[in-house]
């Protein structure tokens, strides 16, 4: 409950369905918001399903792809509305922490 309330108060999440599955676009959007919505010059044009990214997640997904935080499920598909598996969540978090460590060291 505390974590949900914090996420809602800090505009990281709307708190809907806290025990439900999380999509790939929800995962990176929450992380992007947590980091203060960093700007991105990235694009999703390489993915044939880029048009299925929700409007509210578009910039976050472009940021995550451009920063190497998340990649496609295949070479040409991002599957933004697919459920994020445990392995995908772990990979995204490791990549995020590695990117933050590299930035701090620079």
C-alpha cells in the first residue's frame, strides 16, 4: 500500500490494478517517469508494431529503446502491450542500473 501511494503521489503510476500483470510499455513508462521523464531523440521506426504503442507511453518507449534499456521481442517487433515477463523486468532493471552507473562514472 505504501509503495502504491508513493507511486501515485509522485506521478509514477496511476495505481490501477496493483496486483495485475504489467505490460512492457507500462514498465518502461513508470521507470521513465521515476527518472524525471528524460528527453529522448530515439525513434521506434525500426519496429513494425510501433503504431501499437499507447500515446502516453510513446516517448518513454523511444527513450528506453534509444538508451538500450529495452529491446524488441524480435528484430522487428517491440510488443509494447505484451506482458513483461520476470526475465524481461530483470533485464530492464539491470540495463537501467548499468546505464545509471556509466552515467555517474562519466
